[in-house]
C-alpha cells in the first residue's frame, strides 16, 4: 500500500500514448504496426522490471483486434509478468483506447508475450512471481498450461496439416474472376539502424512486427484494391536475433482468400553484407485481414488463384490454419461460461480442448471466495456461488505421497473401486501420455429414471514448479462413436477434477472440485445442505483406496 492507493503488481508497467497523425494509416486510424511497437516496449519494460536485467522478445501469442483507434484518442497499455520460469517469463498485456472528449473507453486487444532474460557473463535464473489477487493466481496457474501449448505449437500445426483432410474447390471456380496470388507478392528491405534497436543492440521485436505488418498490408491491398483492416495475428515466434547493421528482407503474399477475410503470410530473413549468400530466418507470421464497408461490415473478397506447387500448398495450409485459429479463439480464448458443455472431439482441436480442460480447473481453484460449508472426519466441504454456477470443493490430507496419489486417481478405470457414482468405466481412446477419453456409466441419481452415461476427457499434468499441484481435469466431449442411446440419460460435466499438493514426506492434500450442472444440482445441494452424507462417504472411500494401493506403484513412479 503506497500513498493510500490499493495493491499494485510490482511488475506492472503502464504506457499511455496520444494518437497523432504520424501514427496513423490511410484511414486516419492508428497503425497496427505502431501499436505493436508500443505493446512490445511496454511488455519488455515489465519483463526487465522483474528480471533486473535486459530481456528480448521470444514470442507473441495470437492477437485479435476488437476496435480501431482514431487520431486524437489515447491508447492505454498495461503489462505485467504473469509467471516466471527458469529464464523466460510470460507477460500479459491489456490494450484499451480512450476518447478524451466523451470519456468513453474500449477494449482494443489482449496479448501474451514471452520474454527471455539475458546476461552476458552469467546464466539467468529468474525469481518466482508470487500471485496475490484472484486474477493473478488464475493467470499464474494457467500460464504453465499456455507454456506447454506453446512448446508443442509447431508440432501441432505439422500434425494437423499431415492428418486433416483439407478441402478446396479450386477446380470448380471460374478462373477469369480470380486474382493470381503472384500479383499480391511484396518484397521489401530494411536497414536496421540504432533507433530500431534496444539497449543491447538487437532489433526491437516490436519494430520487426511493425515492418511485417506494413508489407502484409500492401499484399492484402493488392488483392482487394482497397484499404484492408488487420483483424488477427497468428503467433509470432522469433527464431533468432538481428542487430544494428543487418539488412532485413521482408516478403509477403496472400495465401488464401475466404469469403470475407484473407490470410497473408509474411517471412523475415536477415543478412549482414550484400555479398552474403546465406540468409538467417528471423520470423514468420500469418495475418488475417478484412475489408470494411461504410457500415463497418466485412465486404466480399475476390478469390485467389495460387501458383501451382508451392502456392497451392500455402493455399491449402491457410485453410487448415483458419480451422486452427477458430479452435484457439473459441476453445482457448473464450470465457468458461461461453464454452458448450460437450465440445466435439477430433484430432484438430485436441491440444486446445486439453488446454481448456486444465485451465478451467485451475481458474476454479484460484477463486478466492470459497466458503467452508461443513466439516466431518477431517474432510472439509467448501461451496462457491456465482451468477451462472454453483460449485463445491472437498478437501482432506492423506498419508500418501503426492505422485502415488496422482497415478492412482488419474486412472479413471480404477475409480469404481472407491466411487459408487462410477459404475463402469471404459477407456475409449488414449490420446497421448497425458490425455485420455473415457465412457463412464453412472447409476440413476436424485430421482432419475435411467442411469447416466458420460463421455469424459481426462487431462493430467505434473507440477511445473515447486508449489504447483498435480492436476487431473475432467470435462465432457462428444464422440461420433459414442452417441446418446435410449438406454442411458446422457450426462455432462463442464469442469471437475483433482488437485494434489505435496504437504510433506508421504503427506498429500487431496482436493476435488466440481461445478454442479443443472441435471444434478438437486443431488449436489442435498449433500451440501447436510441432508445426505454421500459426499463424505465417497471421499473417505477415496482415502482408503489411496492408503490400500499406494505400495503397488513403485515401477510407475520411476516415470514421474
């Protein structure tokens, strides 16, 4: 507390900029390239405030631009470190615009950037971020899951492009009404000068992003013969640095045009001297543009005609990336309450459903308004009442190692041994080492006339760092092989699962969380109100199961 003001994150940095004509594009709106430079600068200052040493931009996650900014308006950028790992850290950025005359404010975009701390003479080991507020705890917990997704990002793209059938109708389109992709190609060179570099002599990541946005806009303009608006940028990943004196070659081309949007691919290469034949690949990105009419609605775009071979490959890959972007936007980015209970499962969205599964549970755990409802036999029952959801949380301490409890509880096929709500469990698909899909049959509950069945995605995670829990997250998905049948009433779960904290040697705090869905709300509230003891009986049975079976896992523990 300083000067009577409330708590402020020690890594938080704020920047406010008045938009001047020199910052704008041909529509008198703030250039996205200029905005990217301001975002990168603010985020870098936040990262360096935490690290205490110079930092460089490693990547920038997907950015969706919700609102344009006009001359005379103010841009407010706020950045803070969500979590620090060994030498890298995730920085969260919020951008809003403000009209000084009307005092109205708009959300422009949110961004997540990864920065790496760098010292010349010694290896960096970053101190941990200590979250204080509910929002900070949520971002801190989910940051580990986002990092996991970034690390497999390239492999995910590669697998999806290899295994997904990508449809196109190139053969059926009228070629006379198509624009050759080669007509949109742009190549530009930039000489990196001292004003483009940071205090280490490396080119600002934001400056490179601004140059990329410039050539991408030119390519998009050549297709639409108008003034396009940038709506989204796919993840930037910097493959290596560039320095003052480098020549950067920026290439852009429209890969594909959909009905109301187009994807532009941009590549950046660096070389030092004109005589050099080898060029270093610095960055690649994909940007989505639209063309807005007088009513601010997207206009229909002309079709693109790709060049045979490499152009057709880019064309088909752009269609796949559009599918991937939609998955990331509507599964990863949306609020928990906006996710349908059962999302269709297929290989193209498995990474993002797994992410959403784990992050939803971590967000529920981070809530700071849990209320102790009752306590019996060292088992505590907590409740959480929100506008859209009623949730409960049960907790106990068991004399079992956390890794042993993790292995036992993450195998849902063993859950009928202690939980009578799981009558039968079938492993439908072992997706990978950490994710599996199960078909669960549950007896009729709370006046149901038929047993319930569930198709559940179980995602498990080991701790990312000291103090992190083991996580077993559960949520419903739909599978074409397991449709609803007359024999059962199809049940669904949006967010439930276990978090296991190591409390000491052979001592684990076991916590189970669940959001009550409408069909089972009466059964849940009956237990919470103390009119039934089934919750306590089931949780104590879980304790006995862990105590009776923990010695059977010695070979499996070696893999953790």
